[in-house]
């Protein structure tokens, strides 16, 4: 593994460990498990409760890749995570469209200024379908490289 990759994984490991700790604090102490975390979307952490599960996952994924000195394994873990996460998001937004309970009122959604009604939900669903397609292909490719 290249020294730059090792350095990136080390920084990533420490960062996700700190985020995990903050997620546990926000969820347990501050009772803020559903508090938005827009700066952490790139990790698949959308609310602080996510950080209590996804944060340790990323820490272990990066640490395992560091210990095994396997950059492709890390990329494969990232791609596979997003494949599964995006599938869950597709289901979430699909169900939101037909629910009588609006957990995510359209007016509070990013993108509402462009889509001025509940159509914002199916745009989210379509976005996640695109992520699923890309990560399905990258997961297959990286799995082949990893073998």
C-alpha cells in the first residue's frame, strides 16, 4: 500500500472514531439521536443515531484495511456499504411517498425550492437508485480486483 493511502486510512480511522464517540454522546446524553448531521453525509451518517453504528463500522473497516495493508479492500468496503445503504434509502423514500405520516415534510427537505411539493420524495428515491447502480458496478469491479 502506498504511504499516502496508509496516511489517509489512519486519518479516516481517527476521524470516524471521534465521530462515533460524538454520536454516542449526542444520542445518549443530549437525547439528539435524530439531530441532522449534514456535514457527515459522505459517511452515510444523516443523523447522530447513525453515527453510533456507521461510525464504528467505518473505524473497523479502515483499521482492518490498515492492518492488512489492503487499499482495494477498503474501497470494496466503501462501495459495498453504499450499495446496501442506497438500497435502504430507496425503500425509505418509496415508503414515505405512500405513508400517511409525514416524517419528512416536503417543506423541510433540501430540494424543496426546486420541487415544490411531495415530488421531492421521489426525486430522493431516484437519486438513491442512481447511487445503487453506480455502487453495484463498482462493487463488482472492485471485488474482481480484490480477488
